[in-house]
């Protein structure tokens, strides 16, 4: 598989001063087209900062990021907007990321309108298909986010991300706030969508039980650096770093 995303020596520094190390300190990673790379680590390890830097939600202090051969660290204006159509995000808490004043149909339709991807009528049809694709109903378009369960709200967030037909999704702790049964259902949905649409995922998580179900490879972060990268089966059977060993030891013994 060819590389879709290639990051070299990425640094993200929030300017806390020399007493505090950079949030991301020289991270390099490659994600092949069509694969799922899980980026794991304890809270504060820098994994979310990597995802936000890729999406240009925070600006890197150093390093290069190439997406499909293009240096995305220097994009601006229309070029940046075109990139953001190709790369979308699903955040951890859909209750916070979905505007409570907007109806579901308008939430999903917003990206279609911004990128001028369809007329109003065709946009309505696309919204309906997206909701059905993520396991909701066309009748849900007129409802508000608070009328749904947490798992259903995350399905709405996924539909919103898919509305602009991206190639790449940053899934930032996208299942960690869900209970075990709903988490499994959403992971199965993500796997189906990836197979059907040829999507590439960066799956940011601290929960290795979820990672084992979805990831192709795993990169382990600690204190802003990647300390181990391995195929998922290899990491779970023979973790090399103390950090990976500690994360594996913390997996709850819950039946999936």
C-alpha cells in the first residue's frame, strides 16, 4: 500500500517555556492508504496534539507533514479548505462537538453546503443516505442532538464527517466515552465504512481493547515521543517497550 500521510520530526509546542517539554517532540510516522494506524498512550502523551496538528487545528512548531505527496504544513486559504474536505475528524464527546441548537439534518448538511457539493434537493437526499449508512433513520433529520443517546450522537458525528466524502479520518478517542456494547457497535460501523469507502484512519486511543479490534498497526506514544511501532498482532503478543506493556496490563477483562 502507498503512503497517504507521511510525518517527519513533528514538533508541537504550546509555549509553556523550557520547564515544560513540547507536547509533541520529534514524531515521525507513516499511514498507508486504506489502513488504520492506532496512536496510543496515556493521557497527556501528546497523541491528540498529533491529530490536531495533522488537521491544522494547531500549528506545528517544526517538522514536515505530507498528505498524498503535498506538504500540508504550509497550506492556506482555498488550498487548506480543499485539504480539510479530504481529512475530517470525529471527536471524543459528540455532545460537545454537535451544536445543540441545530437539527441533525442541518448538522450533516453543513459541510455539503460549505464545500458546495450538491444543490439543496440533492443535499437533502445525501443527508438521508448518510444517516441510513451510519445506522440512523431518515426521520431523524428534524431532531436535535439531545434527543439521541451517546452512541447515536456519535453516529451523527460520523455522518457529518463523511458528508464531504473524505479519504482520511482522525478518530480522536471516538469510542472511549461509550459503554462496552455501544463501543463494539460503533467499531463495527467504522470497519464497515472503511471497507465500503476505502477510508484511512488515525485511531487515537488509550484503550487497547478497542485498538485490537480495529487497528492495522499501533504506534505507542510517551511524553511526546513515539517509543514503539508494530503490527497490531505483534504488539499484543510481544510488546517491546515498557509503555506498551503497561497499557496492555491495564486492559479491563470485559467480554467483547
